């Protein structure tokens, strides 16, 4: 799923908007499929809090108003598909949390003061940010995937239909001792309140590729993968 989101933002230059467990399907080959591409009605359970329509975003020291580093995206299409970046070859060790934060623009969020706007297909920050602030939109969907993964891994017993805003949902790992700490750490970073503290889609993708390699390697040694 991380590969799908990376492709959406770094190759297709668009967004999904409705990332949630209910839109994850598994096909006959046990591959994950992201469905429901209407680009409308982001759910309050997984919506990035800053993308609720009440915030504007700018870039510290921006020149020309471009945020998010799309300049080299065409050169990185193969890297997205392979779970790599910048011709580094193997994904190697897990990426350090500070690797990406220091090398990308810093975003500043201020309260929106214009006419009322709602998080619907008619009025939403998603197309606005996709055109002018792609990094902000990417980090909002990183949150959505992180929250979705928390819901799937943690399996909390609660009524999500009662949630009206993402900040109303308190996340914890109680009773999830079987989930690797590295996985929990990445999911928590994806759900960070400050979008600047979240990994971008490429760091997230490299992490989960490495996690899958390690998981598969462990099971290979146990004979589960033939």
C-alpha cells in the first residue's frame, strides 16, 4: 500500500483522499489493491488533521511557491516502483528518522481566514494543495495511511462512526505486544501531529520494503516460503 501511495504522489502527481482500511482489497494473488478513486469525502478517522479545511500552508523560505520537490519526480519513477531512491540500490538498513526531515522544505500552517470551506468534493484543500503544495498533501496522505495501519494492526474495539474529526481518535498500542516495535515506531511517525515530523512517501516506502524483506527472510528460515 505504501508503494501505491508513493506512485500516486510521485509519479501520477495526484491523490486518493479516501485512504482507509475499508478501501484496501486483497486479490487472488494476495496482493493489496487500493480502491474507491472518487477523490471525495475523506473520512474523519484517517484524514490528516491539517487537511480538514481550516488550515493554510506555506513553505519556509519558498521561492516561487513550489513545495514538495516535484522537480526530480520523473527521474525517480523507477525508484518508486522498486522501493528505492536516488540510485542507492538495495534499501539496506532502516532509514534513520532524521534523514528526510533535514533535506526537504519545512511547512508552516496557519488558520484559514477565508470563506467557509468543507472537506467534500465541492470544497476541499486536496486539489488546492495538489496544485500548489504537493508536499503538504503527500504528508496528509502519509498520515491517512499511518492511521489506517494503526487501525489494522491495533484492531481497537471502538465505534469509528462516532468520530467526527481525526483529533478525536486517541491512538495507543495497548494489547499489541505482538507487533514489532519498529513497525509501531513508523506508524506513530506517520501519525505525528506536526506534518514536518512525518516521513515522506519515499522514506515510508523504503521502510516497509525493508520490513517485508526482513519478515520474509525470517519466514524463509522457518521454511514457510518454500
